[in-house]
C-alpha cells in the first residue's frame, strides 16, 4: 500500500487541480493531514499508522491501545479511533488533531518494528504504560486482554512495572495485574467480573460445568458451590450464525441441572451496576 504526501500526490497527478478532483471523485483519500492513500483502501489504524510514518519524526512510536489493536487486541475506547504515538521527552512534534501524542522516557530497547517497518513501542511496555494511566477497571480490561491474547503474562507485566517503580500509577497498575485473569474473553466480561469482585464477591471465570461426569457448558462467570452462572450477553456475538440457538440450548441444560443463570448486557453495566450486584447477591443468598 502506497502512502503519499500532498506534494508527492500533486506531482503524480499533474497539479493541485487534478489532486482536488481525485479527492472529490474518491480515487484518492486523506489518511492523515498531509498524507493520502488510494480511495479503495480501508482507513483503519494500520493505514493511519503507516501514514504517520511519513509526517511525524522518526522517533515517534505507535503506542498504547492503538498498538494493541495492531497486535489483535481490541481495547479501544468508544467512538472514532485516534492514532496514539509516544515520543522521547523534549522531541518537537507538530500538533495534529488526528494524532494523540505523549512524551515519555524511551530507552533504545523499547523501540520495535512491526510489519512494513512500522516503528512501535515494545508491547509489554505499552501495556504497562496503560495500566499506570487508566482507571482501575479499564486497566484490568487491558491486563486481561493482553494475557488472553498471549502477548504477555501477568509475570511479564509485574516485571515491567518493577522497572518503572518510581513512576506515577505503578501501585494501581500492580493491583490491576493482581485482579486480572487470562481467561477473560472480552472487555465487557472483564468489566462484569471486576464489578462483582470489587463488591466483595468471588466469581470463577470461564467455569466448566460438569454434572455426573457429563460436560454441560462453559459459563462466563460462576459461583460453583451455589450453582449460579453469570453471563454477559454481547449483541454482536449473539447475531453470529446459530449462536442465539446454541445459547438457549445451553441455558436449558444448565437450568435442568439445577443451575440459576443471570444474564447481563452492556446497558446493565453502564446504567445499573448496583442492580447487577444486588441481583447476584440475592441469588447467592437464595442458593445458600
């Protein structure tokens, strides 16, 4: 994929008027301010990262949640994704509305190259930086996600935090690692688990339900002694193929085996977290 600056594209097309016409027709499109790609290219964070390489200082490294997305870990915040980069302290970087830039100490060993020679922050360092800077719940989401994807282990994260022991946020980051689980399969599932954990409850993530030697189901969160399953229902996941049908059959098997199943959505977590906690508490009390 070719990324051209405005002067390069203008020269290729034969002048400013031709460039403007190509943009209006959709033959070419802007990737970042001052950079352009062919009109049929999907403008995702990978493309914007490659475009940034043409206009940002060579010391700028793709970092944070943007880097994790490039590595297959989607913990991006809601809304349009913005490119995130980190530069060494004191580096002059032109301000760009479509790029979030932060400064940090960057020893040489923290610089890595991805495919297409894209300079990025060392992934474990990027994850540790996020754990220090995010609020606790979202820090746990990141810690869960990078472990589940196999990018690093809890021990790797703790070792990285030791190397940054004097920086702000390390204590919270260490707590996030302690609360994390490599078994969590999605950010909402992580948020649901942490909601219950911070309320003093202790769900088991990704519990395998086996009754009389027969495997019945795997549930997002479980209180096995109370035969209570707590599930997160994601809209997109349940629209895939026959997922909805499988989920209903699985729930019927659990109910027939004497389990209680509580199901929650993103709206429940966002608008009524205390109700979620109360319902789980009441279900545990009834089971006891």
